[in-house]
C-alpha cells in the first residue's frame, strides 16, 4: 500500500481546521500546532508549502496567522497532497528494468501509472469542505 508522509497527514488536518475557522479569521501556528500536538516549528514548514501552493495565506502581525485563501469547496485532497508531496510519479522502473520486458518501455510501470492516475482522479473529487461539514454535523467545534 502507498504511504503519504506525516506532513501530508498534518496538512490535511490543518486545512480542515482552517476551513472550520470562521471566514476571514486567522489561526496562529501555535494554536494549529497545539490542536495536533506538534511543534510549531515543524508545522510552520508545512504551512509554508501550503502558502506557496496558494491554498492558504499568512497574515503577519499581532492578530495574524493563517487562513484559507481559496473557496473551501475548491480545495481537493489532491491539491493538498500536491502542495506537500509534489507532483512526481510514485513509481518508475529502474534503468535496469526499462527494456527487460518489452522494447516499448516498462510494462510494469504502465500498470502502476494507470493505478496512480485512478487514485489521483478519486482524490481530486474529494474536498476538504466535505470533511469539515461532516465534523460540524457531529458537533465538532474549534476551541
């Protein structure tokens, strides 16, 4: 089974927390880190990637922090994963195997690429707002 980094896990949770936050209101890195029992320094690196991807924005100052910069219903799981993991393929045949099975390229790689494309398509249809809405329905609130 494929495994995403812990940073992706924390980024997805952070995006849900920011989506649950009242519109226009920022959350500090300290409060986001505390909610996930993380070091603010570690979370800051994740937040920087989310800012660079245009998913959130940073507001400096005493009442500053982070908030969603796009409409929440436009942010897919795939957007967040790409922001953290990048867009490189999860699998590629090694140079020793490139032509071992077939002269048209690695046939195993094609199976893996097809599976990865199916996964990407599914993740692009899942939105952060849907998780936030389910949490609200269960009575979950930011403290």
